[in-house]
C-alpha cells in the first residue's frame, strides 16, 4: 500500500505539471537527432519546446532567457515510439482464465493504468489498443486529462465478432458465457451494422474486427475466415459512414484477402499471407501490423509451459512458427508495415523486442524505426501531431545512449522519455 501511495503521489505531480506549460521555453540539446525517421540523422541540434509542442528545431546548442536546458548532447534522440497493437487491460498468465471471471472493473482499470505507465517508460509515447473492455476509454480520458502517466491512446474497445468467433467468450458454463457476451457480437449484415454503431457510441476511435479465428480463443474453430463477405462489407460501410477505419485481426489467407477486398484498411497479424496477398495490400493501400513477438510468445507457452487450454496450445504451435516468415514475405513484396506487438500477450514494457524480429526479417534498423514512428503515426491517424520531431508537433521524444541505427537493441533500454514537453524518465 505504501508503494502504491508513493506512486499515486508521483502521478499527482505529473498531473499538476501537465497544465503548467505557460512558462519559459525548454531547450533540448541533442547530440544526434533523428528528427524524421527515414532521413539522415543530424548532429548538435536544439529542439525548442513551448506549451508542450515543438516550436522549432535548429542547428547548434542554443538557449535564450530563463528557459530550461535539457542536456542530451551525448545521446541519440528520436521521436517517441508508437505501438499499433496493444491490450493495456491486462497480461496473459497461468491464471488468466480465472481472472476473466473474478476481476472487477476497478481491477481492470488499475491494471490498465499500471501497464500504460510501463509502456510510456519503455519509450512508447502512443499506442493503439485494439480489442478490450470499456475501461480503456476511462484510461484514455485519464491520460488525456493528465491524471496519470501514459501514452496517447487510440482505442477500439471490444472487437466486432461473430457469435462463437475469436472475439466471443469461450470455455465457461453457458450462463457465464451469456454474461460475458459483448454488445459488438453480431450475425448477419444488419446486426453487424448495429455492432459497429454500438462500438462508436461507446467511444471507439477505430473498429477492430476478428475476420478469422485466433490462437488464444478457447475453441477449435480454426484460424480461417469467420465473417461472410456481406457482413464484412456491411461493417466497412457502417464504419466509413461514422468516420472510422476498420482493422482486422486475421490469420488465414482467405480471411485476410476477404477483409482487404471489403475495404478493411489494416490487418493485424497476417500470418498466412503470401505474395498474391501482398499484391492486394498494395492495391487497396492497406497496412500490415505483424505482431511477430506475440507469435514467439505463444510458441514458448505451448512448448515450455502448460497453462494454455488444448485448443489454444494446438493453434499456437501451428500459427506462431509462421509469423517470422510472414513478415519476411510481406517486407520483400513491398507491403506497408506499421510496428505492433500484441503486447498483453507478451509483457508490457517489453514492446521493443519486436524490433529484433523486424530486423531478422530483412528490414534495416532505419526501416524498423520508421515503422514505429512515421508509418505508425499515419496508421493510427495521429501523424499531424506525432511520428516526427518538427514544428507544430507534440514534444514527444526519447533518447538512448547508443545508436539504434547500428544496433536496434539500444531501444530495449530507453534512457529518456518526454511526452508533451513533460519529462517522465531521465536516467
């Protein structure tokens, strides 16, 4: 309890400072600055910050008046990273099936707040939370109000899924399953339109659907297409009319391609895509969020631990080993890739482990960083404010000791984190 109260007091200080921007400028002296990932880094730069935003980036180490100087002259500085696929509400563990029916709303909210802080401290200043309970919207409001530390959050809330699909509840007594049924479970085009509208009414920034079966749903329904084509079309049409994009959890090739043809703008996982599927990604200007870390995590559980139910363990050993090769195929065939991890399957705060898989798949260190900044910012519709360090954007930046363009593992140990001009970490 004492530790929790100390943490809470610290967040109160952060909250108070979140509104204290009307003062002198802040000058960040960056030894090496990757202000626009994809372009050549610059040396000896000053980032001038006012009111939580970047006012200018200039060559040389400068300061004026009574402004605060933050000395990162011996660091590599870059934009805050973005994880396009997280689940802040919790973390998979051997007790997760029990926790699903014993945790209350307050438990979920506190866990989500803790996980948001871990994510921010790992250098991820923005995330997209795709598929989770309504508490994510309360967390989003609390972070935006400066009440607790956390990344910028775009959220879908509960996924739109068919009855018995990957986004539905499984593996419990029938009465418990009925209590667990989400308002976004739907069957048939008309009902799927209703589900999309319900998601938007609840606060969804993006519509997440489960276009195929999935690994961790406790059912033997496989990982192929689950929605019918007319249901997919109804979902996309309804979302578009309400100003939302649709992103699809999809493993099977049939479900990936059906979703793309229906107008879904991004695919989460994409396990069984091939070169023909890559052509569709480019034709429909869609984005892949690969989440290879999640695949490696579930394989480890199935091979070395014994807490997955048999249905999930079987699928983990089928799907997980395919994901590294999937990313290689996608990259070699020109698919647009946004960084994403499915963290919540893996441990919160370890999101940067995904970079290693990206580089192993053939991406350069710069390409991987660009996927987690420039491309991810466009993917989550925040590129007007994040993704690069330039005038008019949020002062969201991180720093590391070494050069991640030479060794991507540098991003596993972020030394400095600033979000909106506020320092959250400074080793």
